[in-house]
C-alpha cells in the first residue's frame, strides 16, 4: 500500500520572513554566464512586505525561444504577480530574459523549493533548490514546523497497522514538549514504541529533518472509514495543530471461521502420545508470523467421545513492527481421557487473510492420535458401610462433652477440704478420686453414640452405586444439614485422609481424629470425578478445626487430676503428693500449650496439593507476583476466595494462587 501525507496549515501566523538564496556545492565556482540564475529582492522580509524573485535567462541571440517551468508553489507562500517577462542585458551587454515573480507568505514554515527548469537552445537547465522560511507570529528567530500523520491509504477490518505522527521540516532533531491527540474512534488503539526512523532532506549546506514522535497500532473493528484526528504539538514555545487524515477500511471476506489477518504459520503438536484413563494430555497450537496477534482466535480441537476438555492455557510473545504485530502466540488445550481406546484429535485449519491479497488462506489442519490405556491404579477411597461408620465415630476422642464430667469429682474433692475431720475428709477425697478414674475409663473405653440420618445416608449410597454423583452430593449434604451429628467435629474427611491402609481403606491420622465419618462415604469416586466441584465447595464452607483427640483429653485430664492432687496435698502435706502435683501441673501446661499452638498458631491445612507448574502467587505481605515454589512441590491450602486458594509451602512462602493451577491429591 502506498502511504499518503497531509501537511498542516498553521492557525497562528502573524509575520513573515522569506529567505531565498541560491545554493551551490561547497568549493564550486561561480556559474557560467550561459546558466540561468536567480536573484531575490531581500534576504528577510516581514509578512506585510513582498518578495520579488528574478529569474535571469541568458540568450545567444535576441528572440531566441525560452520555456520556463517553475516548481509548484509551496503552501506557505502565495503567488501575487507573475511571471512578468522582460528583455534585459547583462553588464557585458549580452541579451537576457528576466522572469519576475512576486510572492507573499500565508503561514509560518520552512520548505525546500525548486528547482526551476529552463529550456533554451535545445538544452535543459535546472536551478539549485533553495530554502524558504516563514517566521512564526512575527518572531524573526522562530520558524514553525508541520504536524502530519503517516498511515496507509487502505487497510482491512481487524488488520493491525502502525500509524505515526511526524514533526516535519525541522532544522535540527528535537523532541516536542507536549503532544495532544484526541481520542480515535472506530478501532482498537495501542501506543507502541516509535517504529519510523528520522527522515532527512539535504540541499547544499542545509538539512531538514522529519522527526517521528508517536506511533500507534490501530485495529479497526469493522469496514468503513477511520478518521485520524488533528494532533497538537507544542515545541519551543510554538504550538501547531493539524494532520487530520482519513483511512479507508475494506471489509473482510465473508467467512465464519476466519482466525486472523496477516501472514502466519500454524503448527499443532501433542504433549504425550500415550495416557491412562483419567490422566491429562495437551494439544498445543502455535501461530507465528506478522498480523493482528492480540485478536487472533484458534481452531477448536475435537477429541471425540474419549476425552473431555478440562482447561485452556495461553502463552504469547509479540511486539509491534512496521507491518503489524510480529511474534508468536500459543494455546494449549488440556483434555482428560475418560475411556480406553485410540483417540484421534481433529484440528481444523487456521484460516487467515493476507493484507493486499484476495481470498482466505488456510494453514495446518491435521489429526493427532493419542493412545488411551486402562487405568491401573488403586482407588484412593472405598465405600464404607453404616456399621463401619459407627465404629469409626468412636475410634478417636474428639470434642466429646463427656470429658467435662471429670470436673465434678475435682470440685467435690476441693469441697472435701472444708470437712474438719481428717478421717471423713480423707474418705471423701478417696471417693472423688475413684469416681474420677471411673469416668475416665468410661470415656476412653465406651465410644460416643452420635445419631446418624439413616435414610439420607442410604439414599446417598444408592446414588453412588449408580454413579449419580450430583444427587449423591445433595443427599449427603442434606444428611449433614439435618442435625448436628457431633458437636465441634470437623465435617471433611477427605482433607484428613493422608494415608491409605493395606486394604485400600482410609487410615485416619491420629492428629486429625476430628473427621466426621459419614463424609467418607462420598469420597470413593466422587473426588476423582468431581475434584474441584466437591472438594473445593467443602473447603470453602469448612470452619477451622479445633484440635481434638489426645491433646484435648490430656488438657482436661491434667487440670482435674491436678485439682485432686492439690486437695490431697492440702489434706496430708506429703512431699510425695507435692512432687506428684508439680508433675501433673507440668503435663497440663504442656498439653495446654500444644492445644493453643494447634488451635491458634498452627492451623492444619484442609488439603494437600501438588503444583503442576511453578506457582506464581501474590504473597500476603506484598502486592507483586512472586514465584513461591517450583513445579512438583507439595503445598497446603486453607482458605478459598472466588477462584483463588491460599497455599503454604515448606519453604516458608505463601500466597493466593488460582485453583486451576493446582493438581489435587486426596488420600496421599
């Protein structure tokens, strides 16, 4: 495409100075008497004055035919009179013809003008170009510049092309103090680094410069016209506006599957050739070339019925160039294999329109094969019957309210100190101690009997057998919402199942004994099929687990036992009882500190995850994104907010990460 230029007309013109001089190469001699010459009436004049230009043409003989072809008059001048032709003689008396022109300036500026062409005696002569300057607002020391857009005359809709704003006709290379450009409508506009070089116009000892100051990459939304608004440039105390330009936008060929405008190369690859059922594989599409990269679309791979799309990832690297955006853009489609067999992914061709050419081009278009093998891994979790659920409920000591019964014998023992008789007071203390020991054995040996919503659990098990995980989820959720199954017990079994037993069933970690057993029923296959849908929904709703089990029981036991030893020591003042009391208090302090540490300082995570890629997270202490751990690192999560989860690594770093960058492992 050929470029077009529109030169501006200044709005603030107050004075005029015209410098007209004949320029010769350095070291040249005076021109021959046979060569036409130019003379001016004055080197500098103001706007109210007139400038006279005399072109003298020597003749070999009077009446010799002469033809003068003047150059176009620059837009900064206006021709008033001329040419007036008059025969004259030179100082030596030889005949000459004088062509007189009278001009007046119309606006400030600086131009290269010439040459005049003279045809005489079968020969053609040219005068040297000369410099014309018109002053700015009557200031003899200032000459204005011109503001001009440079852009293609015609482009295509959705084609990305650069447009450049120039300051033209400068006597030296300078940058403006300020540039004001109105909003451009009808296209996506992005300012990019200046792409055009500084242009030069040389004549004799003078050089004019055309300096690019702004470059924008525009991408029209639709066909029609785009008007580049006039820009205002302030430089050295002068202000000039202009440069309005209209660019024609041609429509694209009618094609519903058009992906880009430019010149591209298209490649399609697969990440693996063999996967197992349930594993992920990727189809990577790469586009390279020059064109409208920010607005590219990709053809959608079709894996058939043997795989489902899980997510899409995109990477890109391109920069502005004189023909558009140059670089590459890549999109990876991640699929999960769901059935055994030979999977063929069909990839439609990438269709694009090259600028300046007719028709739509196609690149690529292929099929990639992936072998899907049968899954050979042991399920992480299996079904549990209702009887097993009941047995699991009492396996560990949780926040069992029966431990509070231990406070009653301790209080009675303290009241026994009020009995004046040592004999009867001693009997009372022994009875309180025996009662305390009996209650402790009852708590340890007899599991608590928590009611279970039998009907809802049976319905959930039936839905799981039919692999209707959505209704199973609703049934189990209804079972949990029906009543408080166990006071203070954590509701999520999956997040506590860190290890597997030899028989493939869940082995609960001692420190996570607060698991609500009925939730185990939903986890056999539901987590493998609905990882984020179920696991993360539970995670978002879970409260912080209060530390249950042995530490909690130890704290209550230590407090009550210390009370009993205190009452016995006050009654009998025995050194053995004092030592025993001190040991009991020490154990109680240790248990209490551990409970406080687990409940306040260190909160156990609700999931164990492994990152597939290096995690880029926003740490809680800083606002910038940092890499908190490399790929393959096991991290822990605790809170979910919208699409982000907070993760903690073993390296002491933490931050908020998009949940779709994590691969969830439950039961490992």
